[in-house]
């Protein structure tokens, strides 16, 4: 187990380097700089600004100094939001993004696993068809369609939840549901498939043969193995939830970090763009690592590969 | 199967059945898949033929008739610039379908060749190539697409390439797995023995035999690419105005939905119905082509 852990942790380093390098190259080859606004700045001022941010140095030097600072946790100062550090901007916005993403994750798992278990336990009944029909519908309605529709119904017609904004738990519900429902549908299909795979196996027949109640067979024996596909889907799902929240935050005017991602790239705010890439990648890689470790505990076969 | 061993007395000829015929038969029995496939065909034809009959251009504005609810003249109403929504939905569907298809093909070609080469070469080459896939797999690629488009400007060709270039990883893994087991088979040894070059073996013998899973995966890639394009359009990074895509139309509709909801409802419904049908067709194809699922 220790070797498995060590190998997984070490593999993060090259991955992170690849991400940072690709992003750095893309950001630098992009035409246009952060200080090319419509108002012409005097050349001296522009030169001063570029010197301040180290843009006058050669690309390799900039790259190395970026890496050195990033390792120390310093992502630099934003070029557009002058006077604010990238760390501050992320620290201000990320709690909201995290809250919406976590709500969506819990919603997806709760609804998805319940629907999947119902579908598998009552396979080929109306319950099964109903649950899987809803799952198919859920997969086909993307968050940016569901979001506005939810606002139309639950905020502008019934006034149950606020249509946008931030502050109370009520502000979390609509964005969380809009973001999580598609993944609830995927989880439902994975759960159903995983359970049906396990139900066919011999040890389940043995468990039934020795007289265990159906409830214990499902809860104790089938669920443990049957949920493995869901666990391995957690990694991609977390990544998708947090990148997907870019759109949902826009719909619901959530004060998260999502909007900075697109804006900073379009504004050529080089430091903020790089900071967002580094921060999100590190977050997603660590989430993936946690999922892998959990998987290693649940399924001993993985550790010994 | 082989006629050489079949005794002459076998009076009635048993018609040979190929994987494809078998799959087609199974697919036709799946009512939801047939319905999905039919809807897609109808939608494709409608989106290309429809604009000829609506009598409006997708960018023709008529500010006197801005934001009209559905009427006889404008079956789905007009948007705030007085553009006919039905025409725009037709064009938007065209664009979304094109993006799905072309990016799907890009990812298919890259993934298939990459996976086949890795699987066929094996050994160190395979290790290195698949490690690269592992690394790329954990990239938050939506961000890279955003960066790519922000860096190089918004052209529709770049959109096809960027979306296709981030979708090929799973195809590569699947094809590699298939090729690994196929390359030990006798027919590949025979091809080697008669001196076929590696490229010939990959293109003529290995890839044709992995077509089943490739088709299945392709059918899953198309809806996900359509979704990605819509996602980017929603952020203003996809197809550029005045040209519509379903995502762009939904984005615009969502902005005005409290005042004129019909602008949101029609593109959203078409998008959902399209994805719904593609997913059902994809599921049907998987059941029909994946031999492992037969027992289910």
C-alpha cells in the first residue's frame, strides 16, 4: 500500500509540470498583451509596467521564475485587477465555487445512487424503466439549459428560491441542482450497471443460499462491489463539476472564481490566467489522488497491480 | 461457416451473417434506438432544408418586429433584434451537428491511430505512449480549450480541432486494448509471414477488426462534443455572432427569459431532444455491437 501511495503521489509532479508548461506556452504565444488597452499608454509607462511584471525578460527566464514562485505558493499580482494578488482573488472567490460544487456533488451521489439501486433491485419493472428514463433525460439536459429553466419555474413563478445572488443556503440550491443533475444521471446508470454485474456473481448466490435476507444481501454484499464504478467516476466527475461551475456561476451570478477563468484569458491577464490554471489543476489532481487512494482501499486488486 | 467442410446434402443455403448484419438486426429491435435514429435523420434533413422555406435569413433583422411571440409569420417568434427564431434554430442545429460530427471524426482519427500504434508496437513505445495519455487524462481540458481559443481567436475550424483534440484519449485506450489482443491472432501472424509492412497490418487488418467498439465510442463522443460546443458558446467562446449555434441561442434566450421565454424554450427543447436521441442511439449501438453485452 505504501508503494502504491508513493507512486501515485510522485506521478503528480510530471502531470503538474505538463499542465503548467502547456498553459504557459499557450498564454505566451497568444497575440496581444495585458497592457494593450484602447487608451494608448505612453510607451515609457508601458515599458515600466512590463518591467514591473518581468515581461521584459526572455521567455525561459520568465518561465523559471514563475515556477520558482509558484512552488513557494506565490502566484503573483494580477495585471488587470491592479494591486490585488492572484492569491487574494482566488481566496475571495473559491469558497463560493467550492460550496456550489460540493452541493452538486452530494446531490448527484444522493439522487444517482438511490435511482440506480432502485433500478437494479427492481430490474425490468416500471420502477427500473422510470428511473432509467429519468436518467436519460437528465443526461440530455445540460446545466445551462436546466439552470435557466429552474430559475423560470422555482424562482420567477413559485418564488421558492432566489433567482441569483449569494448569502444564504437558499442561494445554493438552484445552482447546485442545475450543476449536479447531469452527473446524478450518470451515477444512476453506473450504479445500476455495477450492481447488476455483482448480483450475477457466485458469492451473492451463496449469500442468498445461506438464507440472508434480500436487504442484507444488497446492503452488505452487493453495494460494496457494485459502487466501485461510481467511485472511479468520482475523479472525472469532480473535475467536470468544478470546471462546469464556470457556466452555472454565470447564470446565477455566484461570486465564485469561475468568471475569472474566461475573463482573465480574454483580457490577457497573464498572471491571473496562470494562477487559475495552477490552482484548479492542483485542486483537481489532489481530488483525483484522494479518489484513487479510496479506490485502493476498497479494491485490493488495484494496489497489487 | 466454411463451405469446404459443408456436406453437399445441405440443401438449403444458410445465409452467412456478419457482425454488422447481426448488429443491424439487434439495433432494429431496439425501439428507443430506432426512434432516436429516426429523429436525428429528420432533424438533419429539416435543419438543412428548413431554412429554404422559412423565408428569412438567419441574420436578417427587422427591428419593428423585435421579440414577437410565436405567430403565423414567425412560427417560433422572433428574438430581440427581430430575427426569425425558427430560421435561427435551423441554422444553429446545423452548426451544432457539424461541430459534433467533424470534431468527432478528428478525435476518432487521432485516437484510433494513436491507440493502434501503441498497441501494435507494444513494449517501451506502448508504455511511453500510454503514460502520455494518462497524463493528458488528468488535465482539466476544458480550461485548455478555453486558453486555446482565447489565444488563437475564435475560428470555427479551430473549434473543431480543439474539441476533437481533447476527446481522443478514451478512443486511444479502447483501440489499444483491442489491438493488444488482436495482434496475437493467426491472421496477423499470416500477414506478417507474407511480409506485410506494419502500416499495412495496422490499417488493413487491425483497425477494421476494432470498428465495433470504435463506432460505439464515436456515438458517445458526438453528443459530448455538441455539449462542449454549447458550453463554450454559452461563455461566448464558441461560434461567433451573428451565426447561431444551439448553445449560443440558449445563452441568448436565457438572458431574456423573464421577458420573452420563447427565445429560450425552442432552442433548449431542440438541444435536449437531440442529445436524448443521440444518447439512445448510442446505447442501442453499444448493445448491438458489444458482444459482452449480449448476455444482459
